[in-house]
């Protein structure tokens, strides 16, 4: 047993976080996200029973964000502009921003990324954490920084 590791962080995720390097990407995926087809070369880790914001909260206790080289080291998926999708702002976005702020970062480091661009970027991710998030567009990309 290790001290100081959040209980939501299992051994597979702990190893993946340790294996990641500066600039590597981690996807925090909602319950509908297909990790194998979107990131075929990446590691897929199950974190069912947890929300996206809960996983972001605990991951950021262990992993620094790339605030020095990236304007938005945390991005959340939004509908493509030309998709014609109209929706209210999902609470999961605000919950994630709050988790980022609680971990000592400014809210301005969180940005949005259109769905198609999210999938393109996600194809380069090292790891996908699959949550039980059920709110629409509850998917996030985090970029690892340095201490």
C-alpha cells in the first residue's frame, strides 16, 4: 500500500501516469467514448463508478499540467460548430474546471475543442481513462507537464 495516492487511482492508472512524459496526453472519457477505436495504440484503463470530474480531481493530485508550453492543457469536447447541435452547458464542464482550480490552476487553462478535432488529437493519447460519466460531452484531454 502507498500513502497519499487517491483511492480512485488504481495501480494500472498509477503506472500509466508514471510512464507518461512531458507533453503526453491523457483522455478522461465519458461512458459512451470508444477508447479502442479512437486511440488504438493507447492504453485503456477502466475507472467505472467515477465521474470525469472526480478522475480529473485525483489525477491532478499526482500529475502536473503543461501550463508552460500549452495555452489549454485541459480541453473539453464540444459539438462541431457545423453540426447544428444546440444544448445547454453541461454541468460536467464546470465540475471539471472546479477540479482544476482546486488543484491550484487558473480556470483560463481549460479550453474547448470541437468533437472532430478532439478525436484527431485523442488518436495520439497515451492513455484513456474510461469513467461512468453520463453527462453529454463529458470527455476531456489533459496534457502532462513538468514539475
